[in-house]
C-alpha cells in the first residue's frame, strides 16, 4: 500500500455566498487575518506529510496560481529594502509543496471536480480537502485520518456532530460505531432534511480516498442541486468497499458563509501571538462599550 502524499483541493466554485467580494476574486483568496483561506488548507496538508497538491481551479482563479508561485519582482523589492522577514515569508509560500493546477471547465459539482484529479492521482491514495473548512494549526484530524487509512486500507471521511438545524447543510452519515472516534459508514446522504437525516454526524470537508472513488464517481448521476455530488460517489463506493468516519469535535472553522467567516476571522486573530493580545483587548472594550 502506498503512502498518502497527494492532496486534491477543489477550488472551482463561483463563491456565490460571498458576493460581491467574489465577483472578480476567488473566494479561496479571501483573507483570514493576513493569509488567503487556501493557504491554511495547503499548510494543513503539508503538516500531514503531503508534498503534492492538485488544485482544481476554474475561470477567474488565476490569482491562486500567482499566490503559490515566486514573485521575483516583489522579492527583489523586499530584498533591496532589507525587509527580510516579509521576504522570507513571501518566498516560503512558493516552497510549501509541489502545487499543480487543472481547471474544471464547467461547474458540474464537487464530485465532478474530484473526478478531474484521476490522471494526476493515478493508482495512489489521496486526500480531498474542501476550502470552506479550515482547521486549527494544532488539529491532527488529517494525520489521524491518514493513519486510519493506512491501518484499514480504506476510505476515511472526517465527521462531526452538528445540530438538527444544521444537518441539511452537510452530507449526513449512517454510522456503525466502532470506537470513540471511529465509525463505519452504512450510508451517506447529501443535504437531507432534518427528518430524513440518518444521523447528526456531518461530513466535514476532509476525505482520504483510494482510487476506487473514481469509478464510483463515473457512475453518479446529478443529485442535489443538479450537481454530481461527492457524497453520492461515496454512497456508491459503500456497496463494495468499507468507508470509515473519523469523528472529531474541535478545531474546525467554517468559512462557507459570511456569518461563519466573520467568526473564524475573529477566532483566528485572537489565537495569533503577534496580533492576538491587542485584538483581544479591543474586543473586550468593544463588548463593554458598544455591545452590552
Ligand atoms: C460540501 C459537501 C458536503 C459536506 C460539506 C462540508 O457541501 O457536498 O457533503 O458536508 O461540503 O463543508 P458544500 O458546503 O460545498 O455545499
């Protein structure tokens, strides 16, 4: 069994939940404090031992490529002015991992976006990371999932408990409990109503797959929203393969909509050593003076 060294990051969506900011700018480039959202995802992959990343991009997403490329002019400018720290930071982004890009010509859905990675991934296991879910730097979820994959030679998806009100925003799994943090999937349904949801355990945007997922995706017909859903591919995979769920509860920031994005920005900022103390004091003062 080969080691998991490849990640696929679908980033072709139109970002309609973030208009107007995303009219001429990819949502993956929206900053969380001082880094674009996608950089957090790439750094998380690198922390889990991944060194080859395929970003599925689309129209209007060229700034993603620029962000992970060298910018010699900027580097020269920073070097000349002795801005060594900024220079090191800018350079390091291009050295994070080997990053490849391929375009999804038409927005046919997440399952379709993942299926585009087939050639690049070849016969290897790989992870899929969704950019709407950002993990705390200390989170070990991806590393834990890769370990489970290595032990069981099967697909693993990250799941968390959400409320009944929220489950219709997610893929909901039907779990068979194996241990505290491990379940085996008996089924998975994309965005069910609260009544139809098999459980409140929701897929959280991190997946470890074996290449069998591609054959399953080829057989998926359009589902929720008329799109080829990754969840439906997983449901088909379940017919003849084990799929496990890795249950976690902390360290995830949802940035999929404006409200959650605002929360994530504040939480990430107060965690920062350089910015946190002053920003915390500002927040306390703000609450005292304006929000009580
Ligand atoms: C996607 C998946 C869904 C998953 C969610 C996690 O939905 O289709 O199964 O639970 O990501 O964030 P989206 O948020 O793109 O609508």
